[in-house]
């Protein structure tokens, strides 16, 4: 995650571009997906959250920066989906003022080291040893940042192909005897034997930062929330956080999180519920 060295005017431009999708810009489900969101409601909710963070000079993921700039570009240019000819009226930015500001933001993102580092552009490989099994995971980017191909190979003999989001590298972990991996929007239970195959659990509204297995449930630490999810995919408990999570540690009962501002929170897993024990989010 990183912040761009933007001027106040450039930040205001992106804030306006994101908020235009609440009106007069007209978003469809297809347009939401094309901009890197999952749905129209996510354009509005995540867009508002991103706009606030940009204005407050907070760190964002590379994918969030891309979505913010693309949403602003379409809102400014398109008179079919975006604000178009109404842009100057609703934002206060004239066309003559908007274009150089937008070009400046585009150049700053392209030159940012964190941008090229956080979005995988070349195949990445992870070799993972777990309980006598060897897993090889190869994540191959596509031309569409929203999608990457993940190859999972067990003991160099059996392989499976899984489609995962492309804007975050896949990470791996162990919870007891369960080996697993996670992408931006899915948890992949790695197979114990060739017959079983990988098991995929999807999350479609927020990026996953860390994933832990607790009993028959998954404890998912997302960017601004923590949730318990059953193996069926049903969410049984959720706690919203006020800031983006930067790190988390789970000891089997208590989850300790720290956000980008250094503030901590402790949550307890009790059955299928999450209870806030200290430092309320």
C-alpha cells in the first residue's frame, strides 16, 4: 500500500471523479466490473471510502489507485456513462483544468515504484512444504488486472488451474494440518491428496489481507473488516473496522490487529461469533 504525492487539486479531482458515480454519472453492472469493481453498490461504497482516504492522504492499494483514476477518467470523458458535458457543472473543474490534472495523476501513478511492485506483471512462483506434501503455486497475470491464472501442483505430479483476482499476489499459510492459500477475494484449501483437489471459498466485497482456519470456520482479515465464514461460504459474524488493517496475529482464540495508523484491536472468537475485547474499532 502507498500514497501518491498528489497536490490538493489532484486529490480533489479524484474525490470528485469517484463521487460522480452517485450522480450524474450512470453506472451499470457491466461498467462497474470494467472499472474493477464487483457491482454498482461496490462502486458507491468502496468509491466513497477510497475518496475519503485520498483526501486524508492515506495509503491505498495499487488496485484502489487504478480504480480511482479509471472511474475519474470515465466520469470526465463519457457522456453516455459518465458526467460528460455536465462535468464542469457538478465538479467545478473546467475541461481545460481537468485534463492536465488527470495527466499529472496518471504519470505519478505510472512512475511509482509501489505500483509496479504490488501488481504482479510476471508469473510468480511459491514452493510450499506442508505436512509431508509439496505444493507449487504459479500465479500468471493476464491482460485484465482483475484476473490471473493460478496453477496448483501437488508433489510435482498433479495440477489444477484456478482463476484468481490479479491485483494481489497469492499468499500461503498453515492452520493446524490444513494448508491454504489466499488471493484478494478467495481462500484456497490446498488438497491433502490428488483425488480431493483444491477447495475455493470466495469473498466478493472486500480484499482479504490474511486468512486463518479456526475449527471448521475461516477467520478472514479483510481491509476494513474481520469476519467468520463457514466452509459453506456463509458469513456467521462480522466486525467493521475504522481503518485499513496493516497486520494481524491470531493465537487460536484472540485476533490482534493493527491498522495503518498504528491503532490496535483485539477480537475473540467464541463459537460462530466475533467479540470485541479491547480497543474498539
